[in-house]
């Protein structure tokens, strides 16, 4: 991480800190996804997202969305138990 110069304005220093924190946050988010969520859970999330983005079929697929959401919750619970060693 770059040392903050006293020659820079407070706003520049603040902006630099925000940028650094955003980068750290992004890395932690990627690490969380890589370690906590299984491939199956990601597939279910993508499937549900595809259904939700098609607004014309959203009402028709309400039961499918509900079922997928339930499976996603169960898989996330199982993923967390696996990672926590339960």
C-alpha cells in the first residue's frame, strides 16, 4: 500500500483510502465466494437469476423460483457446515 503524502490534499488522501478499501473488499468477496459456495449452489443461483430476468415468464415460474430458492438455501447451509467442519 502506498504511503500517504502530506503534500496531498485531504480529499486526495480520502479518495486513495477509499480506493484501497474497495480493492481489499473485492478480494475478500472473491475469496468468500471461492471458499464458501459450492459449484452446485452457483449453478442454482444462475438458474434462478435467468428465470428472474425474464419478466414475461416470472409469474408462470413462481413455483420454480420458490423451489430453486429453497434448494439454494439448503445448499448454502450445507456449504457452510462443510466449511465449518460440522
